[in-house]
């Protein structure tokens, strides 16, 4: 089976490519490398001992995309390509809508033209906004609070409309919680441009000495220690979720939403402690004001993915920290 992976050079994409190759899939990756490096693709091939085909193409380049579909008989698409920085999306909404929504429209149009109707899409728990309670199930109301989140929801809607118009589409909308960690080899991992927005890469960079200290955004939330609680999921568990979704699409048309999380939340200070233990390094921190747009607590009810995909997250927090640290300490400056 030949799978087109958009955004495959990125953090989650590269780990999913690794699992796909391991499971015997043929892969074509398209990525414009706006937030990644081709080095990740070299390393995925080196780790697995298998080949993939890489094209540096932007999803906004319709002709480039058309050529890929024309020259390869693609069976299914996993669509990771997108911009993901919440703050940047607030500052540059049109850029985000253009890249994430128009890029997805171009992709779906090419799929339609070439009769490819199996799609796995990277959505996000951010579509739930501030949930009225936890754990979050897939039927919770959606109300994203920023352009990034709204771009994800728009693509979900487009997918639902595609299926309404043509029932041969099989689409999995995967709502990720907080992906962290790295492959155990320490050869691939998260390599954010500039200052990391997310907790794990920031802590890793403090531990490795690239940043002086972590700002803990708020200690007055209604959580047990006052800091924000999230559902951190190992990126390899997440990657396997994509393979399970792909398998199920073979037999189930429709649009299917799945929460991919562990179902368990950890606070910021719990993560700091766990990371210190894994790395043997002190993670200096200071309490800072709340980050605008943040919520107190967010974790998944992943039961639907358990029942329908036969998937559950297996990897514990300790290994998430061990693996994130191995990647960071072996590659203090990322892929450079
Ligand atoms: P990433 O930035 O590492 O990977 C995204 C990849 O897409 C990058 O390699 C980038 O170069 C590529 N890309 C972006 N726009 C493109 C375009 N127009 N054409 C071609 N390539 C393009 O991010 P990631 O963490 O691996 O996230 C993958 C997907 O999962 C994204 O869609 C993201 O929104 C979604 N997601 C991520 C998280 C997270 O915390 N990492 C959480 C929920 C959802
Ligand atoms: C963020 C995004 C969300 C996205 C998710 C996964 C925002 C407002 N939300 O969510 O859209 O889906 O990442 O990519 O950006 N924290 C600190 N100090 C830091 C960084 C984070 O204290 O330097 C805290 C946060 O307040 C939060 C927790 O750590 O309580 C996790 O933060 P983060 O990794 O950014 O993820 P989310 O807030 O869940």
C-alpha cells in the first residue's frame, strides 16, 4: 500500500513515517520544509533501513501536487502539513488560513481528481476550546479560541462535506492531545524553530543549558498544585494511532473522529519533576502570569479509539521524559 504523507519531515510526521516503513508501507513524503529539515527523512531511512521518496513541495503549489498524484498510484493520504503556532496564528490569521485551509483544499481536490478517498487528518484537541468538564469525549461541543484552532475545525468541516457529497470517502479526524517524547534511538525528535512555545521542548532546552529558566504560566488554576494540567502522549503512541486509523479506513467509509490521548493529566510542576529525574539536571523555573488563552485542565477520554481502532497509548511519563532528553542531549541544537 502506497501512502502519501504530507508534512512527513516534521515532528509527528517523521515518527509516523518510521512506523509506516516498519509496517511495510511504501511512502511518498511531500513537505515544503518551512518548519523541518530533510535530515529527518535521512535519519528515518537510516533507522529503519528502508527507503522513502521525498519531494520538497508546498501544498499551495497545485501543479506540483498534481504531478505527484499523476506519477504515483497513491492509495491513501496522511495529512500532517500545516502551521501550528497559536500565537503566530493570532498575529497572522490570513497566513494560517491560507496555508492550513487552502493547502488542505488543494490536497483534497487532487485526491478527488485521482480517485484517492482515504484520508487521515491531523486535527487537535484545541478544537474543543475550554471544555465544560473533563475527560473530553469526541461529542463535546467545539469552539476553538484562535485562528490555528479554527483552521483545524474548518478542515474537519470540509472533510465532512466531502463525505456528504460522495460516500466513498473514508476519513479519520485525529484530535491529538499533547504529543511529546521522541524515538528511542535519539536520532529524530522535535526541533522547534526559535523559542519553543510548548512545555516539553522548553523544559528540554533549559535542561540542556540553551535557556536559563522556564516560566511556569500561572500557579493559581483550580488544579491540585495550581499549574495547568494536560494529557501528554508519546509521539510513537500517536504514530501508531495513525496506522490503526489507516487500517480501519479500509473497511469503514465516513468521517470518524478520534481523540488520541492517554486519558491522564499531569501538571506543569509534575512534568518539571519528572524531567529533572530523567535528565539528572535541574530545571530552573519561575512562576509567571497565566498565558492568555490557556485553560486549567485538558485530558482525553480515549475510549472510542480503544474500541474502534483497538488502540491505546502505552508509554508512561518516565519514558516520555527519557526519550525527550535523549534526543535533546544527543542533538542540543536539533538537526543542525
Ligand atoms: P511540524 O511543524 O513539525 O510538522 C508540520 C510539517 O508540515 C513541517 O515539516 C512543515 O514544513 C510542513 N508544512 C507546513 N505547511 C506546509 C505546506 N503548505 N506545504 C507543505 N508542507 C508544509 O508539526 P507537528 O508537531 O509534526 O504537527 C503535525 C500536524 O499535527 C500539524 O498539522 C499540527 O497542526 C498537528 N498537531 C500538532 C500538535 C503538536 O502539539 N505538535 C498537536 C495537535 C495537532
Ligand atoms: C498548546 C496550544 C494548543 C496546541 C497544543 C499542542 C496554546 C494557547 N495552545 O496547548 O493549541 O494544540 O499546544 O501543540 O498555545 N507552559 C508553561 N510554560 C511554558 C510553556 C507551557 O508553563 O513555557 C504550560 C502551559 O501553560 C500549559 C502546559 O504548560 O499549562 C502545556 O503547554 P503547551 O505545551 O504549550 O500545550 P497546551 O497549552 O496544551
